[in-house]
């Protein structure tokens, strides 16, 4: 006897389509051509747009799928990431590369984008979240290219978002596999719910 092939549910198909569209948009934005100033300004505007569009698309997708619990968990992750970023910017007083103020670390734009990627990874898995990570990295790139942040600021925003998602998001899957990194070891953590 052969087993029937598994068919993905409609919710994961919609989620995958949305993320594939985001990946295409990011790829096309990366191919912007023109004079250096025009390209830099276009990239900055694209990063500004994506820092808002990515979280809104994630929230809209969860609501469209009927996952109100997931939408709530994402809203809490987004709020925690942006609040922690705001507090860290005021406490650390790291000067921006362009010298305009002392709110460089961590990047607020990157935190908003990475909060969506971290939520989707924690809730649905990396196979669905990777396009969002690419888009969030592109947002970070636009902030560095605009001389508003350093890559350390982007990494700090990603870390803040990952911690918020780990703390606030309940995985939809019953089995979760996560990498574990320590000072003297690398491993895999497997958790199961029943």
C-alpha cells in the first residue's frame, strides 16, 4: 500500500505565496539602477516602506488565515521589539554614523522588519520565514547604505526581535527543532508538545 501524498493546507499556501511575493519585491528593489544618489535615495525609501509593509503583511496574513492567536502573538512581539529598541536607543546613546543624533543602537527599522521574520520562524518554521529574513536584511542594508546605522545596530535589532519572539510566540507545530549555540558547544534542541 502506498500512502497518499500530503497536501499543504490553505493557510500555509497563502503564507508561502505572501512570502514569495515579498522575496520578489526585495530582489527587484536590489536591482535598482541609476545614479548613485538616486539609487541610494530609492533604496532608503524602499527600506522605509518595507520596514512598515513587512509587519503589516504578516499581521494581515495571520488575520486572513483566521489565526487570531497568532495575530495577537505577532502584535505582542512587534510591540515588545519596538519598545525594547526604543529603550535601548535612549539608554546606550550610540551616535549615528551621520552624526545626527545618539539613537543608533539598535535600528528601529530593522527591528520592525525582523520582528515579523522572527515571529513567522517561531510560529511556522524557517522554511516559511526565510523570505522575510531576506527582506529584513535588505531593510538593514538600506539603513547602513543611508549612513544611519552600522551592521552592529542591525544585528542588535535582529537579536531583540528574536528574543521577543522566543518569549512571546507559541509554535504552531507540535515539534520544534532549534539550533543551540554555546561557548564550547553547538547542538540542536528538539521540543515536542502533545
